[in-house]
C-alpha cells in the first residue's frame, strides 16, 4: 500500500471520535469482522489508527477504499462542511429513466477528459442520494486528497448540493460533469448556503411548512372591559400587542423549527419611488441592488425579530420570501425583475 494512502487513512481515523471508530469501520466494510476483533479500541487514538493502517496494508488498500471511508465520515459529520445548492434545468419537461451506472460513466468521462489527475469516488445511500467525492490534481501533480470536493445528488431531482474545494478553478469542471451525467443543459447556484445539509434539503424539497403571506391581517378589537387603573390598561395593551405579534408570526413561520440556513442572496430590480416634486431622478430607471443575508441560523433569526420588538409584525415579504424564492430560482432568474410590495425610497 502506498505511504500516502496509509497516512491518509490514519488521519481519517484520528478525526473520528474514539467511541465511534469501531462503528464507522464496520460501516466501511473493508476490514473483516475477524480483523476488527483484533483491534484494541481502549488504547489512545494514535495507536488505534496505526493498527487500522497495518490491517489496511494487509488488505492492500488503495486510495479508492480510503476515499469511501472519507465519504462515510463526511456523511455522518456533514455539518462540518459548508454546503451550497445548485439547480439544474432541462430544455423540456420530459422525465427520463435514471441509470446510476450511466451517470457514473458520464461523470467520470467528462472530468477525466478535462483533467487526468483526478480521484472520483461514489457511494449510494438509501434516500436516493449519490455522494460523490472528487480529489483534484494538476497536469503534473497527483490529486490532493486533503482538499476534495463533495457532491450530493438526489436522482430524479434538479438539485445538487456541493461542498466545493478551495480551488475555485475546479467548480466549472464539476458543474459541467454534473449536467452531462444527469442529462441537463444548465446549472446555476441558488445562492443558499449552510453547514446544515438537511436544512437545505428541507427548503428545496419542501419538507417543512412555512406559512407565506396570503392575506392582510385584521386588527384586534379591544374588549368592553373598563380598566380599573392606568397600569391595568397598559398591561392589557401590552398583552394584546404581544398576542398580535405572536399570531402574525405564527401565520408566517408556522409552529415547527426553521431549516438552518446561514446565507442567502438574491438580486432585486424595481422602480425607485420618490416625490415628483423632489426631482431626485431625471430618468425613470429601475433601482437595482444585491440583497445578502447571513446568520448562524438565518430563518430563526428572522422569526425572532417581531416577537422581540425589533421589527414590525408582520415581517416584510423581502425577508420571509427567502425559502420560497429559492425553490423558484430559475423562474426568478429568467424574469429578472422582482416587484416587492411597499418598496419605497427612504
């Protein structure tokens, strides 16, 4: 076994929490049960890793087997990586039979026609997810196994989740291979990012409920009770306002937890409104801006604004439309113009 492969396996084992090493090696399936029984999992991790490497040497492990172990690790600890969502598009609405063998063949063929030194590894999971690991090299250097790209593609869907390599030049090659292998003709980033891969899936696959604004709220009517004092009247007004904020917030976000989204971005183009007497603009040109949102938990942060009194209830559609607009990404890009309500000049 190559020394670089041995060192790579050792480092993967060192990343795994000590009490999970045995379970992860069993999921890997490269070592036999008899070999696993020879391992002493009660010693320090460095010693465990050395013993694992020795068994891998006996089994003549290569970089492909090591890459499978790396995929298993990243599948379990997927929140350690930053994920971006890409949406692909066909020329028509026809559905095609998905052949995983054909997909792999086309993906490998496209990448290797552009770059010879590349390691490509696939692993399929039960939820129709295909995990792809790509380690990139150059014309004169072997692939760098420590800075790979990871792709999660759900067959029969236009969505791809990518945790890209630090080498930005590899992203176009990756996107080209994806659209060729999956028989699409276009791919674009949806400008949604998060460490939580499952939350991104919840958004694009509509697996969580968010109540979007569909009607104008009705103002609460005050009761006929005559307050006994000024203090009681203030308490009643505060309670009513709190109940109103809670109700409006529930109508927008629902009861359940929000998907963990950390970054969102979209382009806005609308008409700039101002008093004609002010003569701010000589020409009637659209107002353009790039709207960016970032937070450790973006949607929960937006959800907490109104109850905390930091924003009016209900929140502007500019804030609450993020997951909805993300699911209609291509529609937005083709239209190129958004007309949000009540967007006026300061």
